[in-house]
C-alpha cells in the first residue's frame, strides 16, 4: 500500500538516490500505545524505512522531540522498536542537541532553537504523520508534525498558531510526506487516549506538497465541513503549497 | 561488672581501680614474657586463624608473593569495590530504559534499619524488606562486617579518609582511639526507633544507604550529567539519557553541602559519619554484641605497641578491651600487628583467666584482663534520657502544621499510588529512589515548606519542573517500603478490573483567570487543553469571538476545568506559557488517597 502510494508520486527511486542519508520524522509526541492513534503507526514507519533502505539509502534516521518524556514516548508508541528493527537509527533530544536555526522569511521562528543533531549530514527528509483532531488549530497533520523539531519555549506559539504552522511549512520543505490515515483521531486530540476516539481510515497519502496533503486529509479523511484551517491558507499565501487539493495532479489507487 | 572499666559506661569509681590493677597485671605479664620465655596460655576451642602478612613458624618457608598479596584486607577492599560498583550500577539503571527488572533498590531492601523501623511503624513487612535477614544473620555471627565490607557510603568515607590522610603514625594511633562522642549514634538510633513506634519514620535522615541514594539522585547524578553533556560525551555515560532538559532538584545545594561536609569531616575524625552519626551502624553494633567471631588479642604475645590502633576503622580499641559493637571487622589491626597477637577467633575466652608461668624459676599466676566490651557504651541513665528525647520529639514533629490534615501544604502533591499521609509518614524513608526514576523530573525532594522537618526530602511533585506522565508508574515500582504502593497502569488509570474505583488522582488543577491569556489578555492559547491527556479531556473551552483593543478579530478558547475528570497530572501547568506563576496549577486537594482531602461531594461518579 505504501509502495503504491509512493509509486503514485513517481516512485521512491525518483526521490532517494543511493548513498542518501535520510531523516524520517514521525509524530511521537505522546506516551501512547499505537492503537490510540496519537502517534505515527510503527508498522507504517517500519515499511517506509524498509523501502527507503531498499532504494539504496546509506543511512536512515528517525527523530522527534516529544512533549512527554522522550524515551517512554519512543518506546511505548512502538516507534523506537519499529525503527531499530528495520535498521534505522533513533535520535532522542538532549540538552545539547539543539542549535539556533535561521528561517529567513518566517514570522515567528526567524531564529529559534532547532533539534539539529539528527540533521547533521542528512540529504533527504521525509515526514510521516497521523491525522489528528486539534481544538486550537482544528487538525494536526503533516505541517504540524514539524513542530516536534522545535526546542525552546515552544508553548508560546499557540498564541499565533496559524502563523507558526505556516512558518513550519516554510522551515521544512521535505522530499515528500506521508499522511497516515490508517488510524484517525477524530476527537479529543491531539492526545486521544480512548479507543472510541479512533476510526480506521484505511487510507494513505503520499505527497510532495504537504499543504495539499493536509487539505485533503482535513476534508476527506477527518471529514470536516467548512473552511480549511487558517494555517493552510497562510501557507498558500506564502507560496508554500496548494490547499485546494482538487487543483493538484492526483492519483488514487485502490488496494484489495 | 562486666565492662572491665574500659568502656566509659560511667560506672562510678570502678574504672580507675580497674585500670590500676590492669597496669599491674600487664607489668607482670610483660616480665613473664621477657624473662621466663615460656608462657602457657589456656587454649581451648577451635583453632585460631591468623591473617599474618607472612607465614611464621618453624618451617620458615615464605609463601609466594601473589598469595601474600591476597591477604584478607585485600579481599575486603575487593568486596568494598564490588558493592560500590553494584550501587553505582543500581543508580545508573534506575531509569526507564535500563530498569529491566534490575533490583535497583536492593541496598535499601537489605538494610536492617529500614526493615526494622518500618516493621515497628507499620507492623508489617513490605515486599522485599525481609531480605534484611541476609544482613542480620551474618551480623549476629560475624559482627559489623557490613560496615567495612559492603556499605557503599562507608566505602566513600574510607576512600576519602585514606586519600587525604596526612597523619604521622603516632597521630594515627591517637585519632583512632575510641571517644565518648561515638555514643551519639546509639542516641540517634533510639530516638529514631521511638519515633517509628509513634508512627513517624525519620531513619532516612541518617541511614547511610538512604543518604547515599538521596545524594546520588539529587546532587551527584545530575552534576555528572551536566559534566558529560558539556563535555559532549556519549549518551551512554549519562545517568538519565533521553531527557531533553538537565534535571534539577530543590535543595540540591543542601544535599550536596551535607555530603561535602560529612566527607570533609573524615579529615578531622576518620570515619566521622560511621563512628558518630550512623544509625544503621548503631543497630548493627547492638546486634554484633552477640557475634560469635571477634577480634581476639593474645595478651601473652602483645607488646602494647598500639600499632593495631593506627588503622582501626571503627575506633574499637583492639589494643585493650575490644569494643565489640564498634568493630567494623576491617582486619587492619590483624594486618598491622607485628607480633601476630591479634586474630579473628570463634568465641574466644571472655572472662578473666589465670595465666601460669615461671618467673626466676618460681611459678607465678596472674590474670589476663578481660579483653572485650560487648555492649555499646551507653549508660542506663543516658538510655532512659534518650527514650524521653524520642518521646518528646514525636509531638514536636507531628504538631507542626505542615503535616496536619487541617493545614497540609497545597503543594504537598504526592505521587500516584502513595498511601494516605499518616501512613506515608510511617513508610517513607526519604531515599528518593522514586525521584531518581521519574522520567519527567516532576518528583522533587520536599523542602521544609511542604512537609515540615518530618516530611523533609519526601517526594512531592512540582509541575513547573515536570508532570506526572499518564502511562507511567515507575515510582511505585522502585519504592522499597510501600510508601508508594506498587500499582499497575490499569490501577492508576482506573481501567479493567479497577473501573469501579476510577483513576488515581493526585490533586486538582485550577485556573487563575487573572493570568490566563484567553481569559484576561484577549490572546489565544489553550496549550493546557491540547496536552490534557485524559479522554474525554478534563479541560473544556468556552469559544468566543471578539474584537480586540486594536480592532483585530480573535477567536478565544477560554479554558475551564471539569473537576470530575482531572487527575492532577499537571501537564497543563507544565506547558502553561505563563512561566513564573502559571495560569493553571495543581494543588493537592482532590487526591484520591485520602477521603479527608477530597474536593467534590460526588467524587468520580461521572
């Protein structure tokens, strides 16, 4: 399924060259079991790592700066085990693994502490994010996923959430993103905590335009009516992606 | 009189008289030895073991060098190094990714003072505390071997005492004699035991194992991590890897200063803590009164050179009547004795015995002095006074408002699984193992504010530093005494068979609307709602669109609390951006461990 999704955007060999050092950014924000849908599915991450390695990547890394205790989040979400079992290296944040990152043109993070250590020597970046309900910014998907690379007093960004998420889309222009709709956190997000909050979406999106992927996920998978989250419009206004997914060349495949 | 007048027990005029006759007897003995040559001693019982540097005797063959190198004091050093390394290993593995069933609290669980005092205060023996028999039984046979063979804290003191020792031999002999101040530890022990009987467990203040764990947790491990991080060292060297922030602790400076002071005191009095303050040592001292083996001095060989005192760790006076309860069984005296007069013997003769010999051809009979002072040197009057001290100390501690349920500190937020406060004070030994294992740094050693002197260094949560992670019960896993009962995730969250009980709540979160950005400052925020980990969320929002002072339209999600759902985990307080004085904060009220501290009439009936 993952191979078909990536095939639809041109195939992995189009993105990953032999010898690439690839960083994959899953969402491991909380200390939650995979079935609760608050974190990236470890099965999906494992499959992605296998494909990337098969495409000839010299090294694959997985990194995140979770909200809860990093070690426990990586362990109990199954991400650490899935990454290591498939030959990827796991990076946990420590006090010295952050550097000041310059993001020219960003409104809020023109200079901000960034979880830099795992990025040393990296040539390709892939985001793999779950789809989650989120009260303040409506939904958390691919663009929000980069929030987990920030350090510092990042809890202030909620005062201007739609600009920070647009900034994140500017900060990280990934090789491609995977929006994992296998489990969708429909309510009580982004933490979840109850199986009744989760539905099985049976859908996987691969995209080079993360804004389009998020827009599709929001209206089609999370099933939200009405206008898209403001941050997608903000990103569009800055030329960072196309929130009207109908305008994007799209290919749909059915599995089984 | 069984004390022989040398124990300082305060038995009136006896000592002087006894000393006088002792001198006379020794005079006679020495003359017997030097002039007559042959001295017959009444020897009986199992053969004596000598740990001599070189084998002596008629054959005159030297043992090979490697064998001579492995004398018993060397074995002792190996044992000390082993147990110290084991202790470091346990501190190192007291962490989520390293725990893996390691017995990280083992030193506390074999500590007889912990076992005895909690048995007295709670009338029960929790989980692994029965392991203390592993220490009690050998102590009854061999004496205080723990003090110089196993105790990591004692190893620390001995090591620094040895490292910085610049004394000349004569001074060493002087400094390692017994002093009456060494009685203090027995006084401390008795006060602690009396307090425990009243239900206030204070042994952790001066139990060496508790001090060791506490010091490494709150001062040494964080300092080491800071150094490793700054030096760019590998995560494998960190005590607490995968922690995005340097761990910090309330009162780390004080715990650090205490260890510096106590270690520094070794320069003034060697083994100051062990000899003067150690409550565990005092207990083992009492137990070793019955020890079957002991250091025995063959007075017919002894030349009174006093070299045996020069490295005596316990200041147990091996050169005269041995203070059995002070002896650490370090064997230095046997090593130091040039005459092989000292040995470690099974039930040696204790009573004064006649010695028969010949002097100038005539038969002479004299008395061997009693060579043992079995009981700790504490007179009955002082014993009584000490008991009274303990009885008085209890109300002084317990009447402090901080530990009273009428005026308990709102910041005395105990970790999940903690028993009700009264029972908690019977159980907590302030070892701070829970604080050591806590992955978020939320557990802190209490200062005087949160629990008075009685609750000093007990675990409380500070949600500004960390938060109680939902799917975590590590603190309950490592607690050696059941102050935090061992609980499962299901029990903590009220799942499965615990559904009827509901989740464990450690407190309740409150909003300070005057400081909350959406409520008071027309500014969007609600990080608190976002991170609230329960489902459904304990924080809801009133959503309101309004025109700000500058004319812009904002959507404000004004948060409110649903108290039935709040478990007091404090992640809302931790993530609140109003950094100095959080707009949402947890206080202890509403904790489920005690009905006296509940908040809602219908607690958990949702």
